[in-house]
């Protein structure tokens, strides 16, 4: 190791510190870890595009047809609650089944029922 005296302080610097591969690796990790130094906008745009593309996956990937209750719920959401329907259609089929079951078991057509359905859809979508 080399010793350098700076203001009466002895600093020991390992020789490997000066190798070019170590410097390149250090710079890579600095730029990769710092969103202010790296271009994060392009990465976020790519993630957003990928998320939107995956949202257009067919809801029924198996041979099971949607139930009458599911079709009624989807028709209602699409017509009366389009924003909630946007999140609902992005759910996987198991989460959709959970929402349909909640819709099926509550026979009252009250605003509280639909607020509960909206909350459940958003909770499932955002994985809360």
C-alpha cells in the first residue's frame, strides 16, 4: 500500500483502488443508483408502456365463461363507473372473482354497496 501524507494525516490507499475496472464499476453503480444522475424518465416511460400493454391481456385465459353476475357487474361498471371499470378490467381473474362474489352476496343496490365494490377493486389493484 502507498502512504500519502495530507495535512499530517497518513492515508493508506490500496493499489486496487487505482485499477480502471474498479473505477468503471464504481461509476456504473453511482449512476445506476442515483436517479438524479441517471435518466429516469425514459425508464419510467418504458415501465408505463409495459404496464399499459399488459393491461390488454384477455380476462378469461381459460375455458371458463364469465357468469351472468360478472357480466351484469361489468356492464354496470362500464356504464356508470368507467374509472372503476378501468381498474377492474386490469385485475387478474381471481381478483375479479372476489369482486363478483362481493357483488353477488350483497343484494342491495345502494350507493354504499357500490362504494364498497369500488374500494375492493382499488385495494386489489393497488395490492393494499
